[in-house]
């Protein structure tokens, strides 16, 4: 193997199984364990690999309701609202967006009562002008990552 595509090949191998040992990665990529270790450290230091975490099935944990919230925020309060949302433990994604709304947030809730309670609390404490919440009926694809093309890393 040449080192030309090693970083993207290493990332792709970890995307398939983030718990693999350095030795098994080295064997698959046909390089030494030290080379894998050094490249991993570089990818971590550069912020490309941000950590190693389990992928959870929130439905199996009792979080059966996924809500997508579109929010229009008062003037200069965008950062305050996004910070507030990002610090809510059940918000899995928070985005500043273009279009009719300023913020898009995705949350996981145990039931619609839990969702309703948290959304009302948010709306009462944050400077939000308008909100539109959709409940996900079926998550066709969620939290997917994609393999990198050679040379992306």
C-alpha cells in the first residue's frame, strides 16, 4: 500500500468499526502498527477524528419521538438561542440555516408529552418569534456517515 490514500482508507475502516485494534487496522491496510498509530494521532490532532463514540438506537432506549423544529429568532439573539438548544441534552442536532427560518433543531423525546413540555419551556424562555415543529413519522436514514474518497482526508 502507498501512503497516498492511507488517511482516507484508515478513516473508512474506522467508520465500519470504530473499536478495531491498531493491529487489525495495520493488517488490513498493509502497514505497520506504528504507522497506523501515527496517522491516527495526526488525524486526531488535526480535528478530523473528534472521538470514538457508540452509535445509539434511541428508539430502543425509549426515545420514540423525533421532532424537527424550525425557529425564527429575534434579531441578535441567534447565538443565545443556538447555545441554549445545544446545551439541551435531548437535542441531537442544532443548525443555523438560510431560508424562512433561522434555526433548525432535531430532538429525541420519550413521548409527545415530553416533547410538548420541553418545546413550551424553550419557547417561554428564548427570544423566538415563530416556531414550526414536525414530528418524524419514519426515520428512513439517520446519523449516517459516508466513506471518504481517496485523497479527502
